[in-house]
């Protein structure tokens, strides 16, 4: 029996009169890459923002291990967020900080206080992990889109999260760089034993990283299965993604 890290049950979320999520139920298991697939506007990004309480759900339940997000205290939410790394669509680096300073920042938010030497060692190691050791003193403006994604992932990994949430990790990248980022997602899972939810509509990324796929359509789970089950499904809506 696989260990459930995130358990989402009957989640709804609306903005005004627009219903975005209409009773979504899904689970993330230990040591898997779960892809949430769907067209723009189907609620993919809204869902993962609800997981970390950046958006508050209207009804339903989201549990991250033993924490129920909607009913968690501020202290418990801090503990939950320590377990979760969130890689934003645009990497969300601080433009006024060097790469070194961007990577130092999350370490200063932890309870444990690190010496300057420990911080430097952690930064150098995580930059090696994403194959960008030479970027340590560069500014974000000096980095390509793919490099920014890698640094964003490095900033996420430096605090050793158990769960990773990727929001459209290959959007805006050329095909070669997109493939490199997809491969890095797999390498990260294998090396750090992380579990991930990957939000995407990039089928090449899906084909590279997915252990399991959940498709959202009109705010509900339309299909759940493996890559081969999706590729071999005769449903015209599903095939519109894979053809």
C-alpha cells in the first residue's frame, strides 16, 4: 500500500460567479510524479495554490500528510510549507538579488541557523545538482529562461522539501531546453526521493515525467490513468492532446 502524501477530496473553488473547481478528488502517493493535465482555465494552477493555502478552497478537504490545510493554524501551515517546494511558472527569482542571495534567502527562513560556511556549501551543492555552478554570482537578468527555471528549482531544493509542486515548468522554453527541464524533474525525483505534482499541457513533458496522469476538464477529474492508458484511449477530447 503506497503512502499518501496529499489527499484531496471534493474540493470546490469559485471566483465570483465562475466555478473553477467543482468537486476535485485525487491523491499524491510517495515517490511518484503525478501530472495534472488540462487546457488553460481548467483549474490546474488554482488547485496547487489551494494545496499550500495561497488560495483558500470554498469546500472540501486537502490534507498534506497529517495536516488538514483549511483548519491548520499559522504555525501548522508553516510546517506544511517546509515540506513543500513550489516552482512557480516564471521561476519567481528576486531580480535585485544575485543567484547566491536568492538561494541564501530560504535558508534564513528556517528555524535552524546556518553558518556562512554551511550556507556556501549548501548553495554550491544545489547548484551542482542543477548543473549551474558557474551561475552563483550572476543576476537573474543574466540568465536564460531555462537557467532561471533551474535556479528556481535549486532554491526550492535547498531546504530539502518532501513534495514538489511544478506550475507549467516548460512554458516559454524552446524544445531542447524543455526536454532538459523534464529530464531534470525525473533526476530530482530519483536523487532526492521527492514526490511531485506537475501542472502542464506540454505533452512531451507529460511523456517524459508522468508516473500517473489526472486530466481535468470543466473543473472536474475527467480521467485518471497511466500514460499508455491515455495514449490508447479513443475519447476524442483526450486524443486532442496526444495527436
